[in-house]
C-alpha cells in the first residue's frame, strides 16, 4: 500500500507545485529521465545493481519500476525544473534538497524491504548517483545534446566500474 501512497503523493505534489503553464517545455526532459531509467533496467536485467522487491500488491521489480518511471519521475521533473531557482547558492540548496528527499525515500524503501542492493551497489552509491542525476536533469533541459553525450560516458563508466558483464546483458 505504501507504494501507491508514495505515487499518490508525487501526483499531488506535481498538481500543487508543478509548472503547469509550461509543461510542454519539460516533456523532452521527462522522456530523457524515463529513457535512462529504462536503459538501466535493460542493460542490467540479469545483473542488477538494485531491485524493487516484490510486495503483496506489486509482484515484481518491473511493474514497480514502471510506476516510478511514468509517475514519480515526470512529477519530480515537473516540480524540479518548474521551480528551479536562479543564483548558484539557491541552485545548490535546491539540488541538496532533492538529493536529501530522494535519499530519504530510498532509505525508507530499503528499511521496509521494498528494495535491495546487489553487485556492489549500496546506499552511498545511490546518494552519489542523485548528486549527478539531479544536475543532469537541468543540464538536459538547457543543453540536451551535451546531457546525452555525457550520459553515454557515465553509463559506460558505471558498467565498467560495477563490472556488468556483456554476457549478462539481455
């Protein structure tokens, strides 16, 4: 039930704080975030770094991840970009706020046995990932080609760092 409450909270937050007047401006960044998440799931299908664990309501990682990809991520992007501040101090504070929020949500998921870590990944890697992911959302919004290019480098780097075997890829 917690998973649906979490999704509902993201939807309500987007309804309340999202930049509805400019939603079309953010659409390509919604798709960018969704694409990278689906790419993670495709490349690490047989060698995951983290997994949403089954619950009584959602029986597998795939269904849970699709909810996150198509509900949580667009809501986050909608709020994050729609309220992105000016001035580097406020921007750093905004990124730290979101990194902290994502980290707390993940920690709750982990403590409730709704997710697990594998193949060398841990909570610290997630926090570090959020520190990169959130500025990349803004980077994609402003300079999409640069964000795509750098994302390829980061993906290759993570695949090498965590020794994701090509033979395990689907």
